[in-house]
C-alpha cells in the first residue's frame, strides 16, 4: 500500500473514531444514577484529617443498564465558586478521606461523573448531598445488629439496607483488602426515584469485615496498602475519554499526510 493510500485510510479511521467519541459520550446520555457511599473505617488512611464515624459520599455516578458507564462527558471544569453556598454541607457529607484537600475529590467527581449528569455544578453537588442526607447507612445496619468491628455475610448487609430503603443496594469491597466492606450503592432513576441496583455492580461474595474507625495513631498500620481504593477512574479503559489528548496528535498527523502527499 502506498504512503498516500495509507494516509487516506488513516484519515478515514481517525474521522470515524472522533465521530464515535463525540457521539457516544454526551451529558445526560445515561439510564440511572448510582449514589456511592463509602465507609471511613475502610477508606481513611494516615493522611486523612477527618475520619468521621458515619458513611460519607464518594460520588453520584450516571450509569448505563447495557454498556459501560459514561465518564468525562464534557470540558466543563470544576469551579468552587459555584458551590460556596453549600460548602458547609460538602465538607460534612463529602470529605476527602484519603487526602487533606477536599477539592481534589470534588474536582475528580465533577469531571469524571458530574459532567455526564447534564446538571450544573451546583445542582450536581446539591442533588448528591440531598440524596445522601436521606440515608443513614450506619443506622440501617445497626437496626439489624450489624455494627463496625465484625464480619458479616453480604446477604445480611444487603437485606438490612433493603429493609430500610425498600430497594436492593450493591455492595463493594476494597480492591486490595478484599475482606473489607468499602462502599454501598443506592440507585436512583434519572427522575430521582429509588430503584434496585444492578447486582452485577456488587463484588462482595464472601463474608466481609465492617471495619471499625481507627484512631489516628493506628491509622497508618491499619490501612497499610489501602491508599488506592478501587476508584472509578479504572473504568476509563475502552472508552473515548482520552480523545481530548489524542485528537491534537491525530490532527497533526492528518495535516502531515495532506502536506506530504496531496499537494
């Protein structure tokens, strides 16, 4: 195949790739929400300034019933000025349990998930907090005698949530310390009505530890190797999320081909 023909094929493939990426990741192009709540006893590490004794928000994730969940759907960046009026609630319900700068978590959650919600920055964070306020997970579990510091069957944890919420949750363990419960998903329709979560989202199959909240002196030992906590960023694979970086490179190669062969 000549260089000219190779360039023609390359340009065609590049254009089709860009069209696919542009058309498949759009704000609002999802089926339902996952409200992801995390347990500080599993997530906190030695750098955490605040390790509260309550379930906190990880994020509100637009989700798909049939394909990979959408992420990074637009270029709109996180702007803290948009959430000044709800900052106290954000610090209380949505703290960064791994680093001592909350903005790191908020920025990540907005750029990865909030941009797919078709909500404004303020509406995304305010909606998430209002949903989280409705769920006292620790109380739900305590009603069924499920308390931190012991090991439980995943079905017992799920049933305790189901009895209070009336819809099935999904349970997630820590990716490195797989014996520890880390997250609970509560699912909502796009209209914010409760619904059952997909059980495929659960990865807790065996008995799981519901860890106690560690004191700060023991935190480093208790959470050794726990700094990476199965973040949703791993779902970037097989998506078009890198197209914003790749596209300038593609464009440069296209220009090169045009100048080289189509003069």
